C-alpha cells in the first residue's frame, strides 16, 4: 500500500502495468480475481456493499477522499496517468480494483428467471443487457460460448454496476444446471406470436440472439418452447439486442408482477 501523498506517475509502476494488462488481455481478465471499475457512483456502491470487496481505490493526485473511502487501500496517481488509464479528460477522477463477484452454482439451479445470451459479440451490448436484466427482475444471466467477455471494460461501463447485482455465468456447460421444468422463450423476428400479447409464465428462460445471426446454438434451439416477436414498423429488419432485450424483459416484468 502506498501512503497518501506518494503519487504514482510512471507507466512502468507494477500496479499500472497490471491495470493495462487487464484492459487489453481477455485471457488475463478471465484468470485474475478482480475487475477495474471507473464509475464513481458504482465504486461508492461497491464500497458500501456487504457482498462486494473493493480492493484498491485509485484517485487523482490531490483529490479529497470521500468519507466511505477512509478504511480502503488507496493509491494516488498523477492527473496525466489517470486520464490515460480512463481515456477521459475530466478530473479529478477515481477508479477501483474490485474483487469479482463469485456466485455459487446453486443460485443458477434455483433461478426462476434466467436470461441466456447467444452470439452477442459486442461488449457494450453485453453490459447493456445485464443492466436490463437487473432492472427487470432476472435472477441470472448466462453468456454462452461465442459471446463477448462479460468482464470486458466496455461491458462493465455499459452495465453501470449491474454486474455486481445480477449473477452472470459464461459457457455452455452451465445450461445443464438450469431447472429442466422451465419453459424457454426466445425472441425471433420470424415468430407469429407477439411479445406484447403473450401470456408470460412467472418462471422461464428468456433467450436473446445476436442482431445479425439470431439464435444459433443447437443446445439452445432444441430447448425453445415459445418464440415471440416484437411488433415494429415493417421497414425495420431487427432491433439492437440491447433495445430488444429491454422490451422483452419489460413485457415479462409487467405481465408477471403487475
């Protein structure tokens, strides 16, 4: 731990090197136990949460620490270096190394509403969809093989803290953990039934595919029991998955919770 008043300004500092590697190396991100958060509001929420661990707080040189940060390990960095790490010009700024949430598989086994993502390759979409899941009462999210990294910097920014509230699993193997009695509802532009008139079951698996290819995973396709479409202007082929998932999950939410 660096004492308050000792300022990191070198790109060669081991902590800075570690953050740079996290930002650029997907394999490394999967192997280590922390993520890099840049949203001050999210950092404050994590610091106050009993279920998350804020490992190291990074602040711009001379920045006054908020009261919640007093007991937390803190490092000061130069304004130039902070701007370089965050890719922004505004100052003062803060960031944090936060321990990844670890979700027991039993949560997935007992989940009543699960969102399964197939082929989503843009991290921003992953993050936005996780935020939608948080907003509309989804118990768990599964990002199948072929999806973007759920802990990618852009995914974490887009999730706006929801990454720490909604359990997220990656890979195809976890599908076998889901309750086999749950119906599977998929969004499809080719479906005849509308998402707005569907009688939503209180418990289900909702499947969203990529905007370009739709749902491709064979293990998912054979489980689907219902397909629904979002009514749109006929000149529109499809919606961005961040938008369409919000519509589908909202419809399920208001129909099952009133």
